[in-house]
């Protein structure tokens, strides 16, 4: 079920992002409970567009990974998340067209609940230019979520059933 829904969500995202002319994107390596982004990752790689990924351990930032299929490109953090090896150069977050953001739950006004460590909120503080996109399962979407002052909003939410453009 997760794979079929992930494929449906990613196909919707590919069509929308291609239509918007997105040339650089930051993805993340999903955990098994999250939308599988492989279809989106493969599409951007095959069409020779810039793929970036967040690094939150050590020197945090977004890194360009030319070939995401290269197993040597990844390091597993203590949280069990794959992130780019330090060999990959960091890029200015504002040079990325779109940042795909993970989370546990999302509100219809762009609220986001992450995993409680604030990694993405800190990464997004200075990333004022990129489109902030969420690809989630519909059950993760709620009418409203309580937010803290430091929580960073998202601009666009896509699920298998609906799409909310907030910017």
C-alpha cells in the first residue's frame, strides 16, 4: 500500500514540478514510514537536474549529490537517517528551487510537526527563496496543528487525495 500511494504522490509531484520548471530540488532519504521518493529522485537524476539533500549532523546544510545511487555518497546518522557524506559540497539553500520536507503531521495552513529535534526548522530559517513542498500520505494531514515560534511553515502539500497550495 505504501509503495502504490508513494508512486501516486510522486507522479503528481513530477507533473507539477516539471510544469513549474523546477531545476534544482532538495530531497531526503525517507524512513520506511514516509513517502518513498525514489520515483521523484530517479526522474530528477535522469533529466540532469540538480539533486541536493540535507545534512544535519556535524556541519548542517544542503549538499549536492550528483549520483544518489552511489552507495558511498551516504552516511547513516545515529537517528537512522541517511544523509550525504561530507565529501559532497554544500550549496546555498537559496539557490535551490524546491525543498521537499519530511514530517509526521501537517496542517492545512502549512503547519508541520517533525520528529522533535528541530533540524529542518533550523535549515529552513535562512532558506527564504525555495518553494517548501511536502509529499505526505493523506492521513498525515490535519485541519490545524499547534506550532511553536521557531516552527517553519511549508508552502505546498501534496497527498494521494489532495493538494494545498499555500504560497
